[in-house]
């Protein structure tokens, strides 16, 4: 199935499907939580901005425990498609529940949001796991970029609908179509979009393999998944270049994840911007990221993916510093930052995924992308740091500088990764049942 255009398009369309939700999560759900669900300025002694960022961070760390086990289970059962469908339905179902949570129900809202995020992240493990299966080394950068590009475009198109609803709403006394109602409709619609386009995508993805001859229960699958996960983790230390890339990714992705997670609450809570401006900024990000992902796919073909990612990290550092100095109420400044974010966001995400995909064995792609998701969830330390600093200082401005530190340290670590050695090392992996082994060749 490698490089089959019909399959690649179907795979990329899943990014189109789920990006409506993740765009609404950043543009609307965070600001909706701080501005509507929160009954007062503080809950449990924390601001809405700090509480939401801490939720994202803690949720990420909890989610990381399940991801590699799920990936290993799917590889063993050759069931990436079935797992993708199941977790897509779980995540989208809880997104559909979210708009019906009454104002002031903070714990319930956080719980439902967490389960929706779990479904989204878990489904992406199996979605990402298809990448080495459908693309070869010479096309994987462009295929990965195509997925992100379609995702940004789809998310942007849906956000136009949500933004139109918000702009048509009114919070004046006696208004029937309020901003809160518009936000709730926008959140619900993102779940419908996610389910609908996922059906199209799943029809074009490669079918699952035959079920294992030995029928096993859930406990057996978990044991196999956990066994392979532990074994693979132990072996990672014998592949220093892959391990160094993983560590660099964890660090700089902590910065990227923080920007995505807290931009809405930061804009609403610290910059005192309106929901319309925040949603418009995310709309700018989506459409520019479409072109940015494609452009960095081309740049990577000329400079190499590692150097292209390093370019984005330099820009990301400058963005964090600019956000620190952005004046309160600066709509134009926030939109300008959003435009720059859009340009580099697609590049760093698409190329990090494809670069990692060229370093791992194809026969265990779901397991290794389960690890990739773990690395992404370890990056939840970024929102945790942001939330902690925001809580201690009473403002997100000091916290935003921590983001620049993540990008700078990640850049320094990535510069030391030998990509060719990392790619060559994957030939030393071999898999036998639930065991992960390597040859005796030195790393």
C-alpha cells in the first residue's frame, strides 16, 4: 500500500476530520471554560487560566501511561484500524456531551474534557501508526505534511462556521442567541464533523490483518502490550541517536503544546481579549498553517527535515518573547502573533512526526507511535510549568517566558542528533511475538 494516492488521501482526511475538534479546543473550549463555566474569577483558589493549563498538563501525564500499551496491542493484533475507529467514537461522543454541561459545573466539565482528549490522543496513536505503512522514506515528509495541511484546512473551514455563530451572537440583556449558546453549538458541531469525515477516512485505510490464531482476552492483550513496552523501553538506551531525538522532541514539544493549550485562556484571562478575537486568531493560524505545513515539506526536501525543524524553533522562541511584551487589549498584536504561529506550527509538527517515522521499524509502527504519543504527553510538563508559574505570580506573563526556555533547550539538543545514524539503527530491531530484541551490533 506504500505511496498509493487513494490511501494517502484517505489517511490525510482523518486529520481533516479531527482537526475541527482540536481547533475548537484551542480557540473556544479554553476561553469558554474561563469565561462561562467558571462561576467566579477563581475556583479551588486558582484562576481559570491556571486551572485549565494544569488540567491539560496533568491529563497529558496520565494519558501517557496507556498509549504505548495500546500501540503494542494494536501491532500484535494487527488492528490499528479497529482501534482508531473505537477511540474516535469515544472522543467524539464526549465532545458531543460537552455543550450540555451547565454553567458552574467545573469538575464535570474538566472530567468530560479529559475523556474527550483521551479519545482524541488514543485515536491519533493508531492514525500516526499508519504513516510508515503507507509512505516510503523518500515520500514520508510530504505525506506527513499533507496530513497536517488538510487538517489545518479542515479545522479552519469549520472554525469559520463557529466564528460566524459567535459574531452573530449577543450578550445584551434579553438576547436569545447568546455568545455562550453560540460556543456550545460550535463545540457540538465539531464532534459531528469529527465523526462524519472519519467515516470517509476509514473506508480508504488499509484493512486490519487477520485476528491472531490464539484468541485472548483483554488482560492477555494488556500483558502483551505491557511486555513489549517495557522491553522496548529498555532497548531504547542502546540507540542513543533515536533516544536523543526523543528527548529533544519532549522538550521543544512542551513549548508547542503549551502554546496550543493555553493561548485561549491566556488571551481571555491575561490580555482581556474578546472570544471573537481569540476565535479569529485561531482561524488565522489554521489557514496559514495549511500553507506552512506544505512549505516546510518543500523546505525539508532542500535542507533536510532536521534543519527545517531547527528553523521553526528559532521562530518559536521569538514568538514567546513577543507574547510576553504584548500589551493588554492588543487585538492587532495578537492576530500578528497568530499569523506567525500558523507559519511554523505546521512545519514543526509535520516534520517531527515524519522524522521520527524514518527512525523506527515499520513492523512495530503503532507501538513506536504509541511511544511518540507518550513523548507528546510527557510534554504536558509545559502547561504544568505554565500553570504553576501563573498561580505563583498571579499572571500568565511570567509563565509565558518558560515557553521560550523549552524551545531553546530543545533546539540545542536537536542540533546534536545524527539523523543518518538513527535511521540506520532501525535495521537492528527484530520482533518475536511479545518480545522485543536487538542484534548484538553496537549502537
